C-alpha cells in the first residue's frame, strides 16, 4: 500500500505492507504536521476522518484558518446546523476567495436568515454568481427565486425552466425534480406528464428524495405511464425514511385508508406523528383527526385541538378549518362561534376551500355573524367549484329552499346533488334521495330511484342514508319489503351515531 502524506508542502511517500500500524503511523505524521500549522495536512486529516465527525470539523477548521479556502467551504457546510454564525463566516471567506460552492452555501444562509441577517436579494446575487461559475445547485436555487419572483427577480417560469434544465444537466438532481414539476403543471414549458415522470425518475436515481416522492405520486396515479402502486409504496417508504416528511404523511394516508397496502391505523398514526415531528403540518392535521376520532390512537380532543392549532399557526390552513369546527361545536375546546368564523375566514382567504364551505354554513345559520344567505351561497359556490363536494350539497339545499335572496331553482339543486353524490358525498346522495322520494318543486316522485340513492349513501358510510333505506324496506316502498334487512340497517345507522335510528329500533 502507498500512502501519500503532505507535510510542509513536500510529498512524502511511505511504502508499507497492508496493516493498521503503518496507517496509524501515517496519521501520526499528518497530525504532527497539522500541529505545526501545515493547513494541507489538517485538510488531509479531515479527508481521512470517518469515525468522529466532531474531530473532522476540528481538522477542517484548522485547515480553513491556515488558508485552505476549499476547506472553509466544507467547514461551513459541516457547521451549518450546529454553529450557524461560524458557518456563515467560513462560507463568506471561501466565497470571497473564489470558492463558488461556498457562495451558494452563503446564499442559502441569507435566504433562511440562519446565523446571518435574512437578505433574499443578497442570496439571489450569491446564487447567480455561483451558477455563472458552473455550480449546478446554485442554478437550481436561482431557478427557485425566478420561478416565484423572490429577491427582486421577475417571476418567469420560462427562465426558471431553463435554469432547472441547466442544473439537472449539470448534475444537480433536485433541478431535474423541479423541472419535472413544471412539465407536470405546464408552466414555462409544454405540459408533458411523460417527460415529468422521466425527470422524477432521473432525480430519484440521483438521490433527490423529493424526486422519489413525486415519482411515487405519478406512479400511483398512472400519470405519464403505467400505474405501479407497489413501486409507489416502496418509493414513499424510501423517501419517508430519508426525512421527506410529506412522504410520511402520504404513506400514512395509504395505511389509514388501506389503499395499496393492508389497512393499519396504528402504522398510519405513527407515520403522521413522524411527519408532524419533521415539520409537515399536514401530518399534524391528519394525526389530530385520528386523535379526534380515536382511530388508531386513544381519543384525545385536547391533543387534537393542540395539533390543529399548531398546524394553523404554521400556515397549514386545513388545521385552521379543523380547529374552527371544534370551536363551532365546543368539542374539546370552548364553544366560540366568533372564533370559529375567524378561523374559517383565515382558511378560506388563504385558499383552503373547506374553510369557505364552513364559513358559508356560519353565514347561512347566523352563527358568529349576521345571517346572510347570499354570502353563504357565494361561499358554497366557491367551495363547490374547487371540488369540495359538501359545498355543492350545501349550495343545492339553498337553491332548493330559495330563501334569503337566493332564488329557488330545483333543477340546479338536483344537478348539484348529483354532482356531489357522484363524487361519493353521502349527504348529497341522501338529500337527493329524499327529494326524489317525496317529489315536489317540479321533481317527479321516484321511490325506486330514492331507494337506490339511499343505498349508495349507506354504502359510502352516511348513517342517515342507511336509516332512510331501512324505512323504505320496512314499508316496501320502491324496494321489496324486507324487515330483517331494515333492522340490520337501523342497527348500522345507530352504531354510526345517527340517534333517530337508535330510537326506532
């Protein structure tokens, strides 16, 4: 074995047989040289250090202080989590000396405001300098700023795509991931699910775990190529294990629903907890929901409210909606309609459309605000147009009643109920069933169709739909009479919390 040792700028070659003794002697020579302020020897020691990360940081620091600028960049990267102030100083020294990866590192610190004043304009300038010098990761960072119009950059998806392309081709797999997102959404480039999938694959193969996560999503949904649920689960598991918190949340949802895996509520709650601890606030909301219902974890309303509040405060607006619902009902927290309205409004204004639906309900019922059916209609419509099926169902009820300045429109109500029911909203199926069972408002009575709608609602899990179907089975209306089946459906509805079914059993 040949061991090259740099001491005082002179290369000494120690020729020896394989063995620990000679390796130790080589390290001893390097240590002596480093103690004599040979910065190159200190850096060589850092390169050899594998067992003790703290000692490696010491060697890099001595090398940096001795003028080894590349070691300064590496020292800054090693210190960033434990000593942000010294990390910024090391990056700055290296960057000023022309070590361009250090400019990228310093830019990230200015972006985050960690150990250094937050300055996104300065961050962008540093990223640009590094990118122009060939640092692929810096090109990706310039792309992020240009895509979103940060740091004084003009928002430009086309320019961002070019920067991501440059980063991807330059060996930064995260650039491939970000370019894939643009191709998936058709922003700045042609929408191309196949190309997006290829880019996610390339990013994942290069070690960008977000690429693995996005690849899992398109594989699961069959976008850009064949569906592969098994590989999607494997990729989610891998990316979750590599601290991609949103992957843990997504994987948790699969275990909660039993989609692509065997249902396992305990595993789902554990994954949500991990995601929440790793700062994915949607994971906090999902865990809070399980705690609220006592599914997979002991029921804990106070804990659920705390998680919803934590998520809401961190900007995850679904948490605001869920906390608002608890304040509306007084479940686990003080009943406070005004507080609920504030939370629903915050969520809705931020684009969380379930919050718009809930705010509409408050205006419809005059809870915490003055009754305003027109305002409720507009909020339900916004939620419905955005895919919140409960909003469609609520809007249908308003049109069916035709009160408070909202014109009666039975045809519109039926269309809205059908849309929501087709999307598997059990309440809408039940309401539409009641409408066609009794007829009126220009709708012809159709008991057979009503029974079919109640059955669908019941299969979705809507307890009142089960109870309504039981009544039709008892009476033999629209379906053959079947008292035994009716009794079973009432028991099911009662077990799901529909109290009227309990009374009539």
